[in-house]
C-alpha cells in the first residue's frame, strides 16, 4: 500500500503532465515518455498560450513552439527568442506570415497552427528555456518559460 506522500506526489506529477503535456516518440513504446516538459512561467499575452514542448526525433532533442496562423499573420510577430537558464540569447527563430503556406500540413500541431522547432542537442538533454515572441519593432508580445527532461533511450531486451 503506498504511503500518503507517494499518493500525493503521484497526483502532483499526473496533474503537471496533464496541464503541461508530454511528448513521446515511437521509439519507446506507448508506456514510456521520452521528454517531460512543464511550464514554469507565462507572460501576459496570449500568443504563446500553446507553450513550448521538448521532443525527441531520431535521438535529437528539439524545442517545439506551436503558433496560430492567425496570430502569426495579424500580430507583427517577427521572431521567437530562446533564452537559456542564465538569460542569454541561445537561439533566434525567424517567423514570417509566409510560413503558413509552407507549414500548413506539419505534423504535431492542430488545424490552423504552425510548428516552429529548434534543435538543442542529443538525448539525454535537460534544460530550461524562456521563449519570447518579438514583433518587428523588437517589442515583446508574450513569453513562456519551460523546463524539460529528455531521458536516455530505454530499450527492452
């Protein structure tokens, strides 16, 4: 019989997973998770309400950011800045309203969304990044900070 502490810890983990989402890949099977991602902080805007999620593809860890086509076309969004845990700019992802035609059928996002990705490294990879949506005048439109753990590949023998 699990202790009260174990039950509460399990409920907390389940809630965090349900709210923030997890990403699994085909390599680990349905009962494994390659990366666990959770949002630590949200900005005041709505542009990044879809958050950001660490994923694994062929052993490569990527940070994926879903955006609404409507938001990309209507807000003047120019780029996504990825800042590492120390606050330094680690990556800059250009965003364009012209991207909608090219990424219309990209896997991993819903209808009317675009998926921007940044390669981060090979698994295992763990980190914390702040994603800042910046418009064409260098003003911040929204932000989200996520922490993630992308685990080593576990195979059954």
